C-alpha cells in the first residue's frame, strides 16, 4: 500500500479532501446533483413522449424573466466567489460584503421567480394544467427551495467569514447556480 493510500485511509475522505470547504458539503452537493439529474431526466423523457404538450407549455413561459434570473444568479455566484477570495486573503469585512451581495442577488432571483409564477398562475396554468407544468413547477420549485436554503447558508457563514465556512457555503451556492444554468435551456429553450 502506498503512502498516498495510507493518508487517504487515515483521513477517510479520499478525493473529497482536496475540495474547498467541509468534505460533507460535497456529499450533499453530489446527492443534490443526482436528485436534479433525475428530475431533469424525467423532464426530458416526458418531453420526448409528449412533444406537443411540452411545446405548448414552453410557449406559455416567459424566457426573458428566466434569462434575467440566469444573469442574476450567475452574478450572485461571482459575488460569492469574490467573498471566498476575500476570506482566503484574511479580509473578513470585504468577504461579508460580497456574501451579502450574493444573498441580495439570490433574493432578487426569488422575487423574479415569484413574479414569473404569479404571471403563469394568473394566465390559468398551475401544477395540474399539463404534464409539462407539473414537472415545470416541481423542478423549478425544488430549485427555488435550494436558492432559499443557499441564502440561509450564506447568511450563517457570513457572520464570521472564516475560510472553511465561506468555502463550504459558496460551494453549495455554486451548485445552485450550476443547476439553474443547466435547467434554464432545458426547461425554457430546447424545443
């Protein structure tokens, strides 16, 4: 057994040890990727089975609001990354400011998404309107829940802005960003 193997066995984390933040967040992130992957897979299969229903559902959505939300969430990820860089440089106050900016942009994402939901509901579509809207509301609602959770996590790590904590919180936040960047074209654009 090599020295590297012994070191990996002693820590118990193996490949997760080199990742930023607490290794347990990566267990959560990988499980969340699996959950979102299953949701998106179900969406793709249902789309292939009922292309006309999905085309009609997509036509009822507002891709401009979703596009704006994409810009907002990606910008929040950039702010979180700046917060991580500041924490690593030992700059607690700037780190907090960047994390507050990320949280504010996350809250903007939530507000825009709620406006989008309100428009859709006002036009007569809901969870049971069609298979498209059932999956749309479940998938985007599940993501919205993660945005809220991410804001809470960033708020908790923002208090002290310690490097490992900030890395842990922003790793989760980047997972939320990445999921949306993948979800946006699949749900709103791919016909």
